[in-house]
C-alpha cells in the first residue's frame, strides 16, 4: 500500500531533496508540493495526501497556521513539522496545533523515511528530551491538573511511557502485554483527556503537571 506525501516548504532545494529521497522508495509517493502555507488547504483537499511534511517558517502563512487549518478537516492528513532547530517555539506551537511530530532538516535520509512511515502508520514522532525542553520553556501547571480525567493506574503508566517516546510495540514489551491491549489503553487515554492523538496527550501531560519537564 503506497503512502502519499505532500511537501510544504518555501525553499525549492529542500523540496527537491525531500522528493528525491521519498520518491526513491517503492511504498512512498510525493503527490504534490507547496511553497507556502496559504497553498496547503486547496492542495490537501484535491490530493488527499496521507502525510504532509510541513516547514514551520514560511513568508505568508506559516506551518502553525496551516496545521491548525488541516486539524479542522474531517479526515486530516498526518503532519510532520520540518524544522532547523528542535527547540524552536514554532515547533511546540505546531505540535499543539495538531502536528504528529517533527523532523530536523539535517536528518539523514533513512531517518526521514522512517519518520514518514511511522506517522503514516498512526504513531507519533516525538523526541522526549526536546519535548521536555520545550514544555519547560512554556511553563506548566503545578501538581496534576489531569486528576479529573480519571486515568487508571495502567493508563497513567501508558501515558508516561508515551511521553518517553515509546511506540505501542515498545510499551507492550515494557509492560509484558499485547500490542492490542496497549492500543486499547492509548485509546482510553485519548478519550479521557479529550485529545486527538498521542502528541496532544503528551503535551497535555506536561502542561498539566502530570509529568514535570524539569
């Protein structure tokens, strides 16, 4: 099954490099490009890509605004923010807006391909150290503002492992349970927190004080 990808970056050389890497893979296909966030909505509506690689800093409409727009779609694409610096405030705001993870522009080709496949499969691409640093910079509540969510002990444990950057399979191995059981716990966590995906759950965990970024 081919994963379709759209590239959004105001630098033609960056788009050309990403296209060359992605199109060389038999299971990945770049179906469109945009040079600014203002072009994203109409292109996504027409092309329906599975994954969007989104630059955060663009001249007219930045990646944060474009991500917020796509998050309102009934069936939005998965969004990977592409950035130069992992501690960029733009990255944090894009994650809060609905991106499933971020990727550094200096990433190796194999890392880019792994990231696209990971988010296309429904996972999130988070770097725990960077998320902790960004969360600390943006402050967080004292105590646990998620107490009202009523997470069970196992669900709370799963959320902490999600925040540590573990995939469902890695969480299953850590807890010695099946992957389907982990998926059920993750689904329960998302429902109880009222968030869309794992990325949003991890950010909520830090911002609420459930996990301390310091």
